[in-house]
């Protein structure tokens, strides 16, 4: 089974996300609810997993690249 939208049904995509995240209902402590929502566009067939993951990773800035940071001084 593939993971691309063109290779899966909505039900299969829901199962892929649920299996990957584990507790998709987030009933244990609420920690997973944000992740489950993050993948809703994949489940709905709007964005591929790769696109969602790339957008998520793009939000992180590495240390000195962040405005206002000059580093710790130890190199």
C-alpha cells in the first residue's frame, strides 16, 4: 500500500495517520490533538504527507539564524 493521496482512499489515509500517531483521539492527556489536526489536510486529500511535514519543519529556525540571537559565545 502506498501513502500518496492518489494511491489511497480517505479511510486508508485516516488509518495511516491513526497508526502513525498512536492515540489519535488524544484522550490520554490531550498531547496528540494538535498533531492529529495537523494531518487533516492529508486525510482530506488536500496535501501530501511530505508537504505537511516540510511545512512543519520549516517553522524551526536553527540557533544563530534566528533574529536577535548571537549565540552563546562558546565555539
